[in-house]
C-alpha cells in the first residue's frame, strides 16, 4: 500500500512540475510577444478631410457623409478596430462619434473611407447652417483616436485645414 501511495505521490509531483513548466513557457511567450508589439514604432496615419456631403434632411437632423483620405506611412499594414473622432468648424464642435468597424490600411498606401453621421438640430445647428451657406473658406479640425489591433493604447491624430463648404453644397443640390 505504501508503494502505491509513493508512486501516486511521485506521479502527482511530476505532473505538477510539467504543468508548472508548461505554464511558465506560455507566460514567457505571452510577455515576449506583448513586448514585441510594444517595441514597434508606429507612425500615425495621415488623415485628410476630403468631402462632406449632405445626404438627407429630416425633421430632427441632417444626415451627412464624411469622406476621409487615410494614408498609412508605415512599412506594414495597420488593422484599425475603431475610430473615435470629433469634427470642429471654427472651433465649434459639429460632429463627434465612435465608429466600431474593422478597416485595413495597407503599407505606404492611401485609401478613402466614408463615415455616415447625423447632425442633430441643436443650439449649434443654426450657426452650422450659416457657415455652410457662406462662400468662404472656414477652418476645420478632425481630431480623434484609432484603436489598432494588438495595441493597448490608441493612436491619436489631428488634422487642421481649410474648406469651402459652398462648393460641396452646390455639388449635392444641383441636379
């Protein structure tokens, strides 16, 4: 009986050691892979506002489509899981949203993405309409975060520029 208990204890100790070694191996592998991603130097993509198109007017909001040009300057593809952005015109917040969709940006390539948004009729709406109806350049800024796959911290981006909204309204209203 003592022999059986001794064999059982020996087998149990060996199994415990195998499990411990297996666990340590996977822990070291996980920490090494995490550190590899942390060491990659990622350059923030260049994001430009290309177009704002009025899609539909309803009694509660104005639906717009925002077209962005995104250039990935890195030597590797970026997989974005989400995009959080704010669009300001003359320092007035116009739109803000969190878009949850997967986008792949190839290395050293540029591509357009379109984001649908609704501009509610609120206290800023009349000033936005006045800005959109003027035939002059206005300042805008697009600021936000891109959450990349395999990255703990999102990449921040900021783009400032000038846009003449009357050219876009004429394009979309003219038959």
